[in-house]
C-alpha cells in the first residue's frame, strides 16, 4: 500500500502531498480509442461548458489514454454568492432556524465555508443541468460517456492526521465526527456517527453478553429479553441522536430539498397547480407497473438463493453426518466450495437486476431512487446472510430426523457414480452444536474474512493496476508519443493519476455491512451470547479500517449532505422487530434440552411456540412504546440549540413586523375614574352606533344604563344587598 | 323544549332572539348566601379587573340569588391589535404559512375576524393571568369561586338556520363545517367533521355489511377482513383529513401553542436555559410517582368492573338458563336492575377518581392534562362497554359447560333463602345466540337509549329548573326584594337567565360516545354484520341531535382552537388494531359451527387460535403499512393550499433578502473569448495570490500553463491526437 506507507513514513511529507494546487475538482476524461475528431469536439464542448459557468481549467495527460482536466472556481466572489444563496434557501426551506446575516461578509465570518460546503456546490455547478445554471456534465452518461469520473483531490495532510489520531484513541468524540463532516460531508459523517454510536452501545451489550454466557449459557430467555430491550433502546436512541446531529450540523430536513435525477425520463411537462412552474411528470400507473415487478423478483431471489442453500445444506449434512464412504474428508468441503464460487456471482447478478428494476421504476429524485434500491439490496442481503441460520434453526434442528431419509438420494447418486455398490452410511444424529457453530462462523470468522477482504482486495487491485500501468509506460517510453510532464509537476500529476484510478467510495456498502451485522445480533445472538463481544472488537477495527479505506484506497467522496442514515433506518427497525420473534422462537425450541444428545424426533408444541412468539412480539411493542415515551422526555443539545435559535428569530421577526416595543404588551385603554371612562366609552359607542345607524337602538340603551365602572359596581352592590336582605326575609 | 319550539315556531322571531345587545360574554356571578360585605368586595374587584383590561360592563339581576355581568370590549381598536398580534404570533410559530398583511386594515379586510376568533380572544383576555395581560378570572376556582360561569350568548338567528338546514339535508359538506368553525371554533368543528367523515365511510361499510349479512351470515372470515381493512382505511384517511382541515382552517400545529393550566402548582421557578425566560418547574420524579398510581387504578377498575359484570353475568345465566323455579320471569331482570343501578354510579366514581389522579399528576398545560384524563376515561369506558361481550365471547361460549356447575352456589343460596328445599334447575345448554343478541343490544338498543337520554335528560332538567325558578319568582313576587327588570329588557334578560342555567357543552363526552361506537364496530361487528347499518342510521340522527344539543340545551361553547381530534386519535388506532385480533379470534372460535345446538364441551385448538390471531394481526399491520403508503401519494386541497402559500412566501422573502432580481440567477463571470478571460482570470489570480503571498508558488505556476479556455482546448486536442497516434503505433 504505497500511499498508506507514504502517509506514515517520514518522507510522507513529500511536496506532492502538501498541496492540491488549488484544484477543486479533477475530471478524468477517457479518450475513446476510435474516433479522434469526435473526441476532440467533445473535449472542446466540455471545456467550453466549464468555462461558461465560471470555472478555470487546465488539462494534463492522464494515465492510459486519458486526460486530466483540472477545474477551479475562477471567481471566489461568484462562489460566495452561490454559497450565500444556498444558505438563504436552506433557511426558507426550514433547514436552518436562523436566516444568514444580511451582511454577506459578516455571514461568512460567522459561519466560515467548510471544505465540504465548497466542494458540494462546485460539484453541483458542474453537474446541474444547463437550464438550472450548471454545466450539465454527467459522468459516464449520454453525451458525457467519456467522462470517467469527477472527483476532488484528497487533503493528504488532513488524512494523515486523521488516521494517526483515530488509531491511537479508543473512543471517538463529537469533535472527530465534526471534522469528518467538514471534510467529507454529512453523508459520510452520519455513517461514522452511526457506527460509533453502535460501538458505544455494544460496550454495554458485550459486558452483559459475557456475563450471560457465563451464568446462563446459550438459549437463555433472560438474554433474549435483554437483547430485545437493547435493540429497542439503541434504535430509538439513534433516531433521536440522528435528529440531534442533523440539527447541530444544520442539515435537519435537508432531505426535503431533493436533487432531481438526471436519468429521469418524463412523459410530459405540466404546470405545477401550486407554483405554476413546469413540472416533469411520469405516469404513476406506469411506475406502479414497474414496481409490481418487485414481487416476482423477490420470489425469484427467495427461490434461487433458497434452493442453492438448501442444496448445499443437504449435501453437507449427508456428507458430514450420514455418509461414511471414501474421500469423506475431502468431500466435506464440496458445499463450501459451491457456495464460495456461486454466491458472490449470484449476489452480483441479483444486485444488477435490482439496479435495473430501480432504473425502470424511473424515480424523479436521487433520494427516491436510492431508497428503492436500498430496499431491494437489503432484501437480497437478508436472504444471503440469514437463510443458512434459518435453515439450521427451523428446519434441521427440529425436523432433521424426518428429513434425513430423503437425503438417501445422494447416496444412490454417489453409488451410481462411484461404482462402489455399497457406500457406507452412519445412522443419523442431529448435531446439537451445529447452530452454535454456524452462528460463531457468521459472527466471528465471516466478519474477520470480510474485514481482510476489504483491506486486501483493493490493495491487490491497485498493485495489479500499477503493474499494467508501468508496463504501459515502459511501452510508452519506447514509443515516441508519450508526453513528458513538466518536471516540477511530475510528482503531483503521478499522485493525481493514482487517485483517478481508485475506487469510488460508496457509503451504502459500509452501511449494508453494519446492518447485516446488527441483524445477526438481533436475530441469532441468543444462540451464542458472546456475539456482541465479537462485534465490539470487530467494529473497533472496522471504524478505523473504513477511515483508512476512504483516506487511502478510495477517491475523495463528493461531500453530499444528509439528515439521517436514510432508508437503512427502516431496515434497522425491521431487524429489531424480527429479532423479538426469531429469538423467542429459538429460545422456545432449544432452551429445554431439545438439543440433548438423545436425538429423538422432536415433539414441538405448536401452540407453545406461537404463544411465545405472540408474547415476545407484544412485549417488544410495549417496550418500544415505553422507551419511545421515556426518551421523548429527554432534551438534547441539538434540539436545545434549535429552540434557542428559533426563539431569538421569532423575537427578532416580531420586532421587525410589529415595531421594536412589541415585547411590551399594548396598553389597554383603561381609565380608572368612572367619569372618564364613561365619556370615552360613550364617545366610542356613539361613534360606532352612529356608523351603524343605531343610536337609540335597544343595544345602545342597554349599554347606557350603567355609565362606567363605578356605576356598575354601585348597582351591583345594591343588588347584592337586596338579595341578602331577600334571603333573610325568606328565612325569617 | 321551549327554546327548541321557539326556534321553529313563527314567533321564534321574538326580539330577544334577534339581538345579543353586543354582549361578548356574560359572567354569571352567584351571590354567596353568607357574607354580604365579602361578596360586595369581591364583586367590586371583579368589575375593576374587567375594566382594567379594557372591557365595558353592565350588571343585571340574575335568577336565584345571582348577578349577570355583561361584558363587552370597550375599544374595538384595542381588540383589533390583540387579534393582529395573535395572527402574527401564529405565523411565527408556523401555524400559518403566510405572515399577515403589514397594513393592519388591509389584513382585516383580507381575513375578516370571525365570531370564534373574537370570542376566543375576549375569553382569553378575561381568564389569562394578570401578569400576562388578562383579568385572571378563573370561574369556580380560588378567589373567583363565586363566578359560576363565563359564557358567550347564543346567536339564535344562526342556530335556527343551522338546525333547519341540517335537518333537511342528507350529507353535510365542507361549507357546513366551515360555518360551525366560524361560530363555535375549531374544537367543535373537528368533532362534527370527524362524525361526518365517519358517517360517510359508514355508507360503504353499511352496504357491504348488508351484503355480507345476506351472503355470508355471521362469523364470516371475509367480513372480518373487510372490516379490518375498512377501519384501517378510515383511520389512515382521517389522519390525513385532519391535517388537511387544520391547514384549511389555519390551525395546523396550533397544539404547540399551549395554554398553561391555572391550577398548575410548581416547586420553583428557573430560567429557561434557552430563552432565559422564567419557567415554572415541577419535579418530574414527583409527577412520575403520581403517574405510577395509574397502574393500581387500572387494576382496581378492572377488578371492580370485572367483578360486577361477572357477578351479574353469572346470576343471569343461572336464572335464565339453569334456574327453573318460582318467579323466574321476574328474577331474570335482577342482573339488569343491578347493572342499571350500580354501573352509572360506579362510572361516575371512577371518573372522579380519574380526574383526581390527573389533577395530582399536575400537568403544566391544559392539553397535557386533557390528554392524560382522556386516556383514563377511555380505559374506564373500554371496560364498561366491552367487558360483557368479552365475557360472552371468550368465557361463556367456549367454557360455559365447564363453568356452569360452579353456578350451583346460587341455587344453594336461593334454597336457603326461599325455604323451598328443591329449586328445580334445567340442564344447562349454551345459548348459541347469546353473543349475537348481546351485540344487537349494544349496537342498536343501547344506542337508541343513549340518544334518547341525551335529548330527554337535559329537557327534564331544564323543566325541573324552570319549576323551581318559577316557584322562587313567585315567592319573590310575594316578597318585596325582587328587582323588576326594565320592561324593554325583560325578555332578553329572561333569555340570558335561561342560558346561564344550561349545561356547559363538553365535546369530550360526544367524542367518547363515537369512539366507543367505533370500538363495537371494530371489535364485534363480525358477530352481526348489520352493525354498520345500525350505526349509519344512528349517526345521521346523532349529528343532528348533537347540533341541537349545542344550539338548544347547552351554553354556547367557548370557541377553542384545535388541530386534531386530539388524544382520541390514539384510542381510535388502538381499537382498530385490537379489532384485528378480537375479530379473528371470534371468527376462529365460532365460524365452524361451534355454536351448534349440541352444546358439547368445546375443544379449542389453541395453536389454531393463536395462529389465526398472529396471522390477522400481521395482515392488519401489513394493510396499515400499505394503506399509509398509498394515501401518502394523494394530494389534498389543504396541503396544496399550504404549499402554494409557502411557495409564494419563500419567493417574497427571497426577494426581500437578496434583492428583487433574485429569481434571475446571478450571472457567472464567464467571458467567451480566450484573451479576455485570460486577462481577467490573471488579474483575479494575481490579486488573490499576492494577497496570500503566493505569486511564483507552484500553485501559481500550475494554473498559468494554459491561459484561458482556448489554450486548454488547444492543448487538450493535441494530447488527444498524440494518444490516438500512439494507439495506432502500438497497434501496428
């Protein structure tokens, strides 16, 4: 890992890592191998489009038949107005509670522009449609299919310090997250905030899990309850935390300001009934038709993945627990080999279909598209991750003895192939430790393998690319067409060429990993209470390795804003709820010695199972209600800040619209003396009455009987006295 | 019903119903029988307090040792500033989307002051604490315990037309509701809107129910499903409708502006950490302690009401289906007599305890207090309304044969008392129609009885009061202390004395009735699919009789604002959810002939029951999710209006803060020609660089290589050509 080494090594302070040459973005333009003239025309258009929106450009040679177009905002002042405009818009949409200072210079002094804010706006300038004031450059799509990517350059000085700091501290604090947010935007910051919160919560759960493992062992009802409680508290707490962070970062409700998808196809344009602006419309029934395709797709996923798992599972059981013939020790690995070979391919295929389907659903905004895609991906991941454990827990363990005779088909097949007329088989016994072993595999081994893959695969990829590249450059060196870099820029350009070849960081992948992990915890950790301990350790490393991934093996991400972890929140809630059901079913099935060595066909009390599921689900819902209620009473710094801001803004606006002394209440026209009020009231009354032509009306007469307060009081007292006397008379 | 008759009769146009003498409020002051001087002092203070806040007063003799203080706003201009202030405040709290016109006169022209708005503000003036700018007069509490009530006078012209219109049309439309809102405030209008919506939805359900009754009969699975679907659709639709109405009426989010409770007791005052304003604080742990009392209270309710019902139920079964001795035809009524005698008393007692408990919980705002009280009342109502049916469905019907032997205790008791040594008993048979009969009783008979009571009881009360009053006035006539009214005012004053004695209209009672009715529909209508038909008819009458109740037999209500049906919404959701469980259980238990005449001890398949409950609950949740999703795609006039308002306001504010030409995008500093941009960019660059002292730095050099767009394009094309050539060389 050359760049990693460089980050740490003494000579990491090499000049090419010290400056980004004031570059805002690099556009990686792949020269198409065929048509030179078309490429030139296209390139000219690119530069013209960029210049037209006020960006300065420089072009350099890239690696492997490509160009690097460096882009910089030509006028800082123009950018400043753009940023200010955006802040005002945020305020109008209710994203920020206070309007920005009217004095623009003071506004930027109060709230300096962060790297993320600047980069986001420049990116929007480059990619926004032309009639929206942007250059309309959409990488890899349509006219711009030769634009491979648009990416900002890493701030290596920051990255080096970031990695250094994080690897030497145990717990990350809010300040660390704020730094991430300033550099990489809220979207990435929310991921780290989520993992960090999850990690902190795991501290408790790991301690409890360890204790439970020692005291209660596996399949403990108490552990299942505490596990459910923990998922509820964590989920509800995170929902609050998320809002709090969004407020602190000034992005609450930012998901309402949605960016339209460039790929959106519309049927016709119509005027918005409300605003009168033209709106692109796509028939909802058409979309619904596409959406309905999800149902067969879901079935297909379930059938295909289910079949593969079931097949491998059957072979595995047959080989490991029934079969006793030749080559057993090798054959045992058959299912693992099948799964390792087939699953990744299948996942990729299904993932691609999911993407195509979402594409066909043709959403208007990026957020809607993303949410729909995430939903499908979650479903696929749910199946690939949890089917094996579901099979073991709810098919193999309870019904193993009933099913094994059917596995004879394998023996017959094997006999046919091996010509060995009698393959020996053992009598089948349910392996009571199978579920535990599998859980440990998924919660420990698989996590470690994943982590390793995340670090190693990109490294190998980069290495391989370097090899190819150096071969090409050698070839180039022999040819005469290679354009030599200016010597003082060479190191910098080499670095940029490197970054151009890195993967694009996709926070979705990282979220997916965490959510799947949370699922193991919620659904199956009752099988092995040490699960949270394993995850605790794993996530400590995960947080750092993800940081490393961004800093070293990915292009610097576009700093998008976000006000939550988005559609994953639903997945989290779903897994937490499902956990209450699955855990209780597992506890019910296995807690009273069902996994004993006798291996007898298992007699399930169906009503007991259903009852325990019903109970635990409602306990879960009640817990959720209670936790939500309790948490709603706590204040959070972000919400407090927002309240304070709104209060001051209200006061200010009130003063503006009602005059400065509005906080003093208007004085009612009271006059203490009876005569004065009479006169005044009379005059008012007379005026009003004369207007409505009612002097002398019964109403006028009614209000003239007692003129002023004193008379009313006098007559009232008289009436009281009379009543009192009357009472006495009546009594006597 | 004298006033009812007067509303319809030709001579209903009597002058006293034509005018309210411009009176805003009448304060009914009861003269305490003991201390005359104290009363006089108190009265003086009352008038002074009213005058001090700018109200004109007149005093007249009331009925039965009381005074009527007539109150009117002295200065219309002062009231106008109050109303304007409130509208601005609404805007600042986000209740209204647009700020009121800056020109006050135009503001009132655009949005005239409604009766409700005026009366609400005057009421607030009278009752608000003194340091908040009000007179601080709180009826029946503390210093003002002699103030029996503060009420506005009915607008009889409006009432007459209202009742006339409603009784002659089948369906109420939005305009009718708007009228209610303008006269009686949003709180009452929401009740009518809710019942009207419920009524409209019942049209479909009644049609379906009638069909289902003919085709499927009772205990139909299909009916249960459709019933559940209907409750879900209605509930979700109403939630949307509610928001829509709130927006149309300009009260969305008004529940956030909360009125502090006068009876709130605080431990200490502290400065709000946010606003710095003093806040009254009551220890949350103290409140929690009081709140925990709800648990034993709930248990007590359950035990007491459960025991009563169980007792009566046992007697009833014993008498009607086992006992065959003397006086059977009379004894059968014993349980009914017990229930009719005991239940209302018990309900009142429990209701009072609930009120005491809520009082002890000491909430800071009226809304919180009300919500807590409603929760308790709902629980009590839930028990009293549904226990009998629960007992029949889930105890008597399935387990009757097992339990009846225990009823022998009644026979033994009876034998002891009657000296008749052998009371004959029949052999017990479960009455399969019992559940249906009971359901019909609750959904038809009880509804009619309720309706009748609602109309008759107040009438009788009023009659009785009139008798007493006329006796007193006769007595007065004989005595000499009676103060004669001025003849031209006599009729008007008599009318006001009448209104002073009317009940205060409490919308809670009416809501409660509707929610309980909804519960029968959701929980038990599967027993008798004609239930919705009965409710349809009932609610047509109910709507009109409630209107009558307000117009004729109640004081005119204080026109409070509201943005929803408040805490009843939760009850509605709860009943809808519970309905899915109870219905499915009933269908499972009785659909396959369990109610056959064989009366054999009943063999319940527990797992089947649990499974059907589990299924139907999850079907319910899925339906809810789907309906919510679908409804979220529909637009509503209110939300459209709000969007339009927000849009225009945003545009306006944007123009105000960024200058009028902000809708035109700022023009980027692009220059087409290569030379010009070079110069400009150079100058900018040089300036910036010189400021940061970086001329001659590598960054400066980097951006100087290609000066302007044209050079970038030129060099880029050269690079493309070279690459293309290089490719060719490599290929050849």
